[in-house]
C-alpha cells in the first residue's frame, strides 16, 4: 500500500505501538536538541538518571536564548552547560553562534532522521526532510538517556503545493496562509506534509520557515520531501554526502487534504495578538510603524537577510523607525558580510545584533508604550515582547523592509516602484566556520571533566506520588488559547531563574494574576481551570514544573495543547478535560475541589474522573495512555524512571 513520507519515517523509527491515529506510539530518536532556556533543567534531569553519556547518534546543546548577562546568573549557567556538554558527549554551540534550529539545520540536519528538541520551533528541520518534533526538556533528557519518545500517533495532513511564488512573496506568506485557513488549533494532533509540483520551487530555508511556524498551527511537526533542493543546500554546507532522496510513494493518501496555489499567495500579516489573526497586508496599509525586527527564530536565513539588505541598499530607513537585524546564525552573518550586506544595513541606519533569539523570547528589544512593532518572528502572544499591552505584528522580511522604507505598514509589492525584485538565492557554497561549536570529547577524556554549577543552579525538586484523596482549591480560571508565555513568562527578568524552580515559580501567571504564586503556596494544593487549547506555544516545561512546585495537582480545561499536556503528565499534574464543556462556566476561582479514590481510578484505567466542586459533582475526562497513568501515579516521569519502571 502506498505510504506518505511522514508515515514512512515514523515506521522506520517505530519501537512500540501501531501507526493508528490517536493511539500512543514510541519512536527511536536519532538527534536531540537543547537550548539554554530549557537545557539547564533538562541536563539536571539527565544527571538525575545517572547515565554516563548521551545515547543518541548526535546530541546538541545551544546557547541562544539567555544572551543578556545583566548579572552573573546567565554566565554561570553557560559554564554549567559547557562543562556538562563536555562531560556527557554533547555538541555545544556557544553564545553568539546562533539559534538552535537554524544552526542544527546548517550543520547537523540529515534527511530522514528523527530530531527531538526542547524548543517548540524544532520543526524547522522540515527544511531538510527531518522529522523534527518539539517536546519538553524532560522528554529530551529521557531520549538522551536512551529511552524512546512517546506521543499520540498523529494524523497526516497532506498539503499539495502548485505554482510558484510571485515577486515580493515568500515562504512566510505560505505559512501565514495556512494559519489564516486553519487557525492556531488547526494542526493539533497532526503532521503537515507538503507535496506536489510547487515544492521544488521552494528552497530549503523557505521550507524551514514553513516548518518552523507549523508549530503555531499546533502541529506535531511538518515535513517536506528530500529532493534536489535539499541536496543543493547540503552541498552548499559541505555536507552533500549525507543526502538521501525521500518522498511519498506515488498514489499515497492522507487523512486530510488541502491545496495551495503558490502563485495566488499574496503578502500576509498576523495582527496582534495571535499568529492566527492573519489578514492581507493591503487590508491594513498605512498603520504607522515604530519598530521593525528581522530574524531571530524564523526568517533569519541568508536569503531573508540579504533580501532586506538589497531593499535597503542606497536608501535610508524612515526617521521614526527603529530597524533591527537579528541574524539566525554566525554563518548567516558572515555570508551576508561577504556579500557586502552589513555595510548596506549600516548605511541605511539599521542596528545589527548578535545571532540569537533576543527579542523573540523577550530578551531585550521591547517596544515603547503603545508602539507598533513589525517582526518576522513566529509568535506575538500578549506580553511576549516584554510590554504588557504590546502591538506586535508578524510578517515576511519583504513586508518588514517595506515598513522600514515607508515608515508604515505597506504591501511590499509597492517596493517594485523603487527597485527591481532582488530575487536573492542562497549561496552555492556557504562560508563555513565551526569554531564556535565545541565537539564532544572521547569518553575517556570526558570522564575527567568537572561539571561547574553556579549558586543559582538548584537541584531538581522532589515530588510526592499522587494521593488517593485530594482536596484543593481553584487558584485561577483562564480563557481560551492561553499560551505557555502567559503561564510562565520569559524575558530577562524571568529566564535567569530557569535552573532555580523555587525562584522562577514566583512568576507563574504573573501577567494575569501577580498574586497567583503566593496564593497557590498558601493553599498547598491547587487546581487551574482553562479553556480551549490551554498551553499553546512554547515547549518550556517550566510552565508545568513551576506550577507543580506551587502545589498544582490538576488542570481542568476544555482542551490542551500537545506539548503542554505531555509536560503536565511528566510532572505529575492531572490533565483533565470537561466531559460537558458547559461545566467550565460553573467553576470559579476560589471554589473548593475534592477528588476521591484517585489512585484506584487511575490504576483501573478509568477514563472519567468525578470531581466535587463546592458540593456538586462534575465529570472530567482523563485521556492518557497506560504508561502515562503510571507516571501520574508515581508523581511524575522522573520518579518512575528512578524506580526502574519507566
């Protein structure tokens, strides 16, 4: 029977279960990816397992998020990450070398492999036909220790691409079109597979952009075929020998279908405050722009940045606009410099920053009060920029460049009145410099490395197993589409505490309810009530780990985002959904909640958990696998692994 590409790759890596949509499967992991916002805790978890060396083909640790060293904490953590990486046989990409998924694409990605990354934008690997999946740090630590990765078997959505993009339209507009059609929930439980004659018109970095923001659809990941464009990119990186042709079998089917005529795609933009709030640029032309940022987590490739350089060449940025460039990697910056792009940017009045995440994760670059910021980033959740009432729009590099020139939101096709379309292509041969990557030592030398821990690194907290009777209080009730940024904010005030759970827990729900953490600790046992798609966005496990530290033992929502639900289970928090969604309206902050016979219900395989709320009963659903039941009973995945039952 003909198979689609996603199914073929899953089948090769399958170690447990059957490829039946919704059932739990376990897959073998080839590569792992950590970044510093998730890696410090993940490495502490890895160390707690007592494994002497990473047990995957390639493990990589990137320092790309916490680059602002306003005190000693980030610098201390960087030393910890470096020494731990050397000790455990992990590749270490130093601060300033670039964003994790961008550098992994350039230097390590191999078609047909399965990459598990503690960064929700790991699916950028789609650019090289890598089945790249974002996950919580503990799941990645378990994979590094040799365990398979468990997940619900995804449905496969096939998106047939035809035609070719018009001038001034790029890969960013393709994924914005997907978000316009399918919303931030449209990809939940799915792998998005792109196929058809239009695929070959897209470069590897265009495909990486589309894969990257597939995370905003809620998709498990995205995948493209491995074809001559894949080989083209690998050869340009000096890695052509790792290319393998990969594609769906002729006549392969999909669980769902969509089709995009690339020639019909026009410049699009996501308005505040959701990546799914997409309209055409021409609909909102004329809005004054105060800040523009190109690069960071997505649209930070050579082609993206050099296109902006060509547009700005010989011109000046509008006087009232702050125009910023965040290269995706040192390699990109070096190659842009070799083509004269750095001088073009400087002469135009742009600010060039070090390669890294920076403003995308709220580490600097916060816009002013009431200011409009156009960013080529993947997310514009409320407050993510660092400003509470921010007005952040997401757009392509072409649209960003047009705003820089005209000082307002402008359809980039109007640039055609000023200059010919640049039609920038990626280099035939990149300048390659791996001097900022520390490669693993031989095992006998690695054993001599002393792991250095700074005073801000606190051991992983101990968590109790699930009690049979649980009395709690509803600590907070939130609406639909609450992101992990809202649950556990990032930014320069919060991220330095990522390896100190007692300290970082003080910021849980800080944007919505500054008193949440104190109230939760005082109550000792709490419940959170959520709406649809609770926990969308980042893979950060701190959004589950910190609430667990505060005593949150259950979250009851209308539905959960995939990664956050997995993280809740990993740390022993019950992820319950309302059997009757209207019960959401009947539960309020401050209500007393009582669970009876929890251990018996979980052990017996019960799928419905009754809950007493202020004396009245509601029914909740528990949709978990037998393995996840064992983790919940044990109080978390790490407890189960320590018992030797994982």
